[in-house]
C-alpha cells in the first residue's frame, strides 16, 4: 500500500519509521539533480562535449534567472524553482529532434552545433523561466538576462552565480538585438 502525502507535518516519528517513509522537501532537493539525471535521457547525437556545454549553460544562467523570476519579478501563478527548471529541460529536449540521428550531427561543423545548442538553450530559458512572470517582469527579466550574457552581473545576483565556471559569460550565438529607443524590444520578441 502506498500513500502519497504533501508533507509530514502531522506524522509522528513512529508512523514515519514503521511505514518506511522518505520525504524530501522540493526546496531542499533543488533542480540540479533533476538536470543531471535528465542529461542521461538526451538523444544519442548529444555527445559528452555537448552535455558539458549544456551543463555549463545551466550552471551559469539558471540560478540567477530563477532568482530573478521568483524573487525580483511577479509571477501570476507562483511556481517552484524545480518546476521552472523542468519546464526548461522539457522545452530544450523538444527542440533536439536533429540530435536523434548522430550521423546528422557528425556531418555538421562542431562550431555550428555549439552555437545551435546555445541558441536552443536561450530560447528555452526565455520561454520557460522567463515566460512565467508578468508583463512588467518580462522587461526586468530581459534586462537581467542581457547583463548576465555579457558577464555584467548585477550586485543583487552575485551570490546566485556559480563560482569558477569555465566559459561563463561566453555565449557563442549572436546576442539579442535591443530594438530602437522608439520601439524597444525584449528577448521575448526574438525567440
């Protein structure tokens, strides 16, 4: 018999020990173990080098972007960080159709594949974590993401940056255009 509960706030230690329950709060688990597990499910065309690049992108941009989305911006529907990261993973995974055939990827130049991965990641980031905020929050998210991409880390996000990352601030794809003063555009306009 399996019982699934939201929390163990009213369970006694005896109940927990007799039933063999294990409960981990989602906030204590975090999104990274889910991401590491998800990497093993990627299509066969995604090589170890590509997985390292994807991991570096996650470690570099996801923690500060989650902070911006959940604490600095307003979310019409509040979401857990792990759910936002999973949305990013699912969207990114759905865009990897060409990677299902390793021969297709091997026939391409590695620099092109690397730029492609960066572009797919940024698209997924904008339309998962960045899309969960309200209209005013999208403008804030846009501003923070542009600064992070050029390694101009705002002071309020420095503690959320993963220290010592190789390649941090070095995205290979063309950055988002800014539009004009009369018609400013956000990252959402280009993805």
